C-alpha cells in the first residue's frame, strides 16, 4: 500500500479526506499538530484511528511556533496589509515542515492536506513541501477531479460523514469556519461573508469584549535582548515570565481578558480573491507594540527606515507561503542584523482593548535627552541648522525656477 502522511485536524474536511484516501487504497498516517488550539488531542487521535488511519502522530509544536516563527516575525514587525498579524500564515510552514519530517521518517511517498482551492493555505502547505522535499508527491483533494465530482460542498461532506459513521461537529445550518492556534483565532465564512454584517459576541471566542473588560489598566514591563522578548513582568501583581512559551502564553492571558487584538477586515488572498476575516490576536498585539517601541529608542534612524520599507514585502512573503525561500533567507539575515543591540525594557498599559507604550529604557539607547531638549542647548549649534536647510532647499529652488519658466501664468497665480 502507498503511504501518505495527512495533515489531520479532526474536523469535517480532513476526516472525510482520511476516509476517502483509505477507500482509494492508501495507508494513511495522520499527523496532528498541536500549535496551541483548544482541542482534546486524545479524542482526535482516537477519531483518526477509528476513521481508518494506520498510525497517528500527535506533535506538540507550541514552543517551536513561538521561538522559530512568532518571534522572528515580530523582529521584522510583520503585519499584512497594515492590520493582520499573520497567525494562520505563520503556523502553516511549521506544520508542513514537521509533516515532511514524518513522511521521510515513515518512508511515505505522499503528503496530503485539506486546504481548499480558493484559499491561501494550499499554497503555504505546498510551497513548504516543495522547498523542503521536492520529491514528495502531493495529494490535494480539493483540486482533485474525482474528489470534486463526489463532494460539491459542505453538505456532501456531512452526508458522507454520516454514512461512514464519522462524528463531526459541523452542521448544514451553521457552515462556520475557524482556525485557532497559540497566536490567534480566525473566523470566516457563513454570515461573515457579508462584509456589512457586524459579528456579535457569539463569534468571538478568545477575547472578551473591550466593553466588558476590567475598568483597570494592567501595566506590563517587557524586556528585550537583540530584539527578542526575554522577560515579562506584571507591575500590578509582580508575576514574572521568562520562558519563551510561558511568556507568550501569559501575554495571551492578559490580552484575552482585556479585549486586546480584535481585527475585522477584508483582505487580498494570494490567488486574487478578496475575503473577509475576523481575527483575535491578543498576546501578539501586545508584543508587537512593545517591540516597535523599543526600536524607537535603540535603532538607528536609517536602518529603521530601510527595514520599514521591507515590512510589506516580508509580510507578503509570509502570507503567500514563502517562509522557506531564498528571498526570506535574505530578509531574515537583514532583520537579524537590524536587531543587534535592540535591548532594554518597555512598559505598556493594557486597558479595554488598547495597548499603549508608556515608558521605555535601553542600555543601547541612541536617545540623548540634552541633545533633543527644547530647553537646553546640549552641545547643539543652532547656526548649523541654517546651512543644513539651505543645502536641502537647493533642489526645491531649482525645481521652482524650471516650472516657473515653463508655465509663468500658473506660478504668478499661485503667488
């Protein structure tokens, strides 16, 4: 029998796909990735075996998710289209990487996933497969003619699951899609496909409404070394976390109860379709704000501006599934260099959905209080500014003279 390693979640799609692959004569090895979703993994494993898997791998990838994906993304201030912190996009290459490793360990010729043909995840999985082991053959049922002829949509999947005795939570009446991990939860499909529909509180499952959050600010002190968070201290109660996973989970805890990190947007998928997504990203929102703030005091101006020019491309590469690519290696090297000596601590206020940096301190600070002061000279020669402005205005004066000569009436009118 041909072996295939299936990225398995235990949901409707991958459960049906598992059974379908068994029908087609494959020896299916189910791979379940624990990336921080709220799931009973013992039950998922039992369900996979009951559905026909010959073996099940349940892998705890939470620590790798934080250290190898979330923190590096934060060092580059990754944010897609100015709003989305890329929770799903960052988890997919991690899952696919481990899936490839399991396929190699098991001697499997095939890997499979349940991502749809309209979405981004199909690209993220398959680009990772190609980058890490191009000899693996890919089974993508939602792009398979035989599978598509049998399953037109969610209703057919549910009917098949009932026929095969596969327990599923989905119903025809509530076709609602969610993807959850340690970093975020996303909500899409169903009523959310109407961009004018305002989701009620039943949609949100990770954060409380800012209106219901405590009427008291939480002050957090976040320490950084070379751009990476190394410690969080709650200044309200003294709680301290230093382990990367525990640190991130604690930021999530604070963000959740304070209604932090909700985003409702229409975004551009890689394949060109616009989609509406509602996201909850509590801990990462706090971390991104603090990291950006420590850079303000410790990063060189020109390095910061060059790095900021790269953020949209960096975010796009993550979103589009190119985590393992030559261009990503290049950008990561640049970001790593930019983070040297980004050290210090930032104090943030977390209050009713808001995260505000209220203080920062760095042993590698480039901030000179005397030099920037409006009250003292601080070694700054005010007459230097006169020549500085004269030099930078030369091209503007030349531009004006050329345009005045070309269209004198327009310039007389403006004067």
